[in-house]
């Protein structure tokens, strides 16, 4: 059985969530107090995993703003809370078919509902009991005459009644009757429901606040368990000990701690190994378990009897500290793995509900947690989790994301009307705050897609990309090597932003190189880039290293005569204002950078002359590649400079 969709009504902040579909991993996104936790809690109460009775508490759970109206709104004393639709999978159908035949189920899904005033969850199953009766009759080998007694029966109860009225039943009829009577009330549908219910997952809810205690006093914990007052943190420690194969009584009564310590260490090692596969923040950590007797001077209840303490050791610093003093993110991740591992040992069919998982984790660690969901949970368990962090939103599968918002209808001149929590996929009707995590995830993902590839060459702007592309194409037309196609050219917006850009997108197995412009003010920034350990040594270059000038932009790879002709053509300058190499040099004698000289020349032109920008001539060159054809000295010197640039950067890949 696989959960296809769910709908929650009349539960805390939820009046009617609307139906929302669920997949392998479903992400509920919304701001604080939107009702995400309420959705998960309502699902858990439908079919809870563990020692929790299913059902809903009207006083505690019914929306407070309607509490006084419950009888008026629900005269029969019943109000549905959770309605779920389930896919009946191939294995489920096979088990049903073995008892009731292939034609019994008439639909591939079932529904389960529960709520206030319900004695138990109610099932809706589309089935044909007459087909089941025919199948059972054939299974018990009833002949034509024997079948006549149940020939008109529409239900199992009808068939049982008809058979019980047969004065002299054959052995085959009697066995058929006994089978029908073994079903609840002779109800074939009820028996089919029981078969499917045993195969239907339960919901296990894990909260962000559920964290393992760092130490437990065995005597106190035994007393707490007898009084059914065990705290959640202590219960997680008990789960860990169960996983290690250690009983609390064994800890209390044992006089030999060495075997117990060995069991704890083995369990700790297994969970730590699994955790460190997905905990990339610090791989030098390991969890240790210490068993000892309480000391008289320790605070109660840790001053007597057996005491179990968890510590985290850092192999790099060669020191350990109490488990409770590690980061909240580490404690939560380890605690979750303990609970999940214990659940996995129980081998129950579970749907995992996670309320704000990894809330205290760093963004990278949250992405590692997403990877854990995908690789460890999704193949075996459906998972539904809530978040308001963009790093927990699966940007690669947005169809799995559902928006959760607390809707309030605004009315002009009247008080706003609360509509309660809604869950949906329609971002067009969602407020900006609810969309913020989704927008953040999309921005990060799109930015990575657009600007960061495995081999990324960072330049300052779009004009740099166009010039390099045009020069590369010109060389290739001459059967010479241009820029290697493995390089993805990415604009950063200027030298000032290069360092920040590299910090954001380097690493993660990416190769990042830089081709920057340079003036006197950029020297310190370029030196800082070269010293920065994020970039590989020898991966930072400036245009000045190829132009032969102390200051340069990409435009300075072009011979002055070639560059001014491109500018003249791009702006269609009249003959009296056309630029020449000589005019360019005189336009601004304080710089040798051709782009700056052109800017100065344009400022001296009459009103009405278009404003100069670096992108216009670069765009013109891409559209008019013949400007770099021919074998005159100006073009050849330009292409030789470009070839020198490409040789250096291609060499970084070879």
C-alpha cells in the first residue's frame, strides 16, 4: 500500500487543508506557524507507529475558534479529520486475489478516514463480493447444484445466511460456510480490508526537538519506565541500547561491564559510520559510550548505581566532550539515526514524518540530509517532511513540494476572516513569505545551473564572453585551436565580485579559473585571488598578461585599428566622428585601456550620440564574424594574442 494523497480537516489550525498528493519524498514548505506541524500530527494520529493509540482528541485538537459550535456543526457527533487515498500495489492485489480472486477488486485504490467520534478508522474499498463468492465456491469445488444455494447472494453475509438455511449441507458447503463465518460478520469486504490494513504503512513522526540524552542513570530510568514517565531524550537512549542488544535490567544487575561496553561500542560504531557517510561537516568525530558507577559527589540521580554517558571524540583535536555539548545539529542527526535504525530493526512498514528536520544544521549539512532522504529513505519508506529552509527544498523535483500557508481572507472595511491552513501546489495564490524558501532554493539552483559548471572560466561581464567567443571562432575557421568547449564562460559583474563568486561556487569537484581585467586599483584584488586557497594555484590570469600593457581589459587583446573599426560599425558613426587609433590614444592620455579611451571619446561627441557601452561592439562582432577574417597584420596580431590566451586555459584542462 502506498499513500497517494491526503486531506486534513477540523484539526487545530486546519479547517480544510484541501487534498494534496504525496510521492516518495514530499516536502511541505511554509513559514512559521503556517500549520505544517499540524498536518504531520494529523497524519500520525491516523495510523501511529509505536505505543500510541490512533485517534483524535476533540477538546485538544478541534479548532478552538469553532469549539463551542461542535454540536451544531456536527449533529451526529462525528467529524472527519484525516482522509487518505492509498494505491493498492501489485503485491497487495496478489494477496487479495489468492483469497477472493482476480476480479474482486474493482479499483486500484482505497481510502482510509478517521476523526472525532470514530470508534476506529474507516475504509472505503471498491470491490465485487459476487466475484469473491464465485471464486470461493470454485475454490471449495462446489458443483452446480451446491452453488445454487448461494447463486443469488450479493454479499458474503447473504451467502452465509443462504448456506446456513440449507437443511443438509455437503462437506464442501459446510467448509464454504465456515470460511464465510470466519470473516467479521460474514463480511467479505471486511476481511479484504483486514488483509490490506496489515499491509498498510503506519506513520512515524520525528520532531526536530527529539534529541538523545547525553547521560542516563539506570536506576532512575527503570523507575521512570515503570511509571510510564520516560522523557523523549531518555527513550532515544533506550532505543540505542536496544539496538546494541542491551536491556536496562542487564545494565543494573551486571557486575561485569566489559561485555556491555563492547556491545555499546559496536552499536555506536555502526551508527557513527552511517552518520559520517552523510555528515560532511566534520568527519573526524566518533561517538563513544562510557559505562561507570555513579560518584557520590555527582548530582542526583547520577550519584549512585550504573550510569551510561555518551561522549563525542574529535580525532583531530584528540579530545572528547559530553554528547550534550556538541552542536544541536550533530545531536539531532545522531538522535534521528538512532530512532530510524531502531525502527528499521522492527521491520515495520512505515511512512516517515519529519517535523523541521535539520533545523539547526548548516546549509551544506541540510543538503547532505536531503541526500540521506533520497538514498536511504526513499527506496524503502515514503517520507513527508516540513521545512522553511531553502536548503531543504528539493529544487530538482519541485513537483514534490507543497506550499503550506495560513490563509486569511481580507475584506474591505471588515474584519479579516481566517480560512485556516491550506496545502497546495499553486504558487500563484500564495503569499510571498510562504514562497520564500522555494524562491531561495530556485535561485540557488538556477544560479548553479547558469553560472557554475564542472569547468568554469570566470570573466567580468557578458562583453568578455562575446569577445572570447568571437576570437575563438575566428581561430577555428583557420583550423587553429580556439577555447576548449569544456570551459563554461561565466560573468561575475566585475573584479570586485570575483572573490565572492569564487567563494560561492568553487569546490564540489568544480574547476574554476579566472580571466580578469586589470588596472592599478585591481592589483591588490588580483593578488588576493591568487593567494586564496579556494582556487587552484596558477588558475588566475589578467588580460594584461597577454596584451603587453600594464593595464588591460579583454578589448586590449584587439589591435587598436581592429577595435575602432568594430566600434565605428557597431554605432554607425558618421565619417566626421569615426574613431581611429590615433584619436583613441588622444581621447584619454591617462590610461592605455582601450575601453576607457572609447568612453572618453564618446563623451566628447555631440549631443545625440548614443551612449557607449561595452556590450554593443561585442554583440556586433558576434553578428559580423568577417571582421576577424583576412590575413592583414592587424588581424593576425589580434588572433595571436587570443591564441596565447586559449593555449594557457586549455592547458589547465589537458
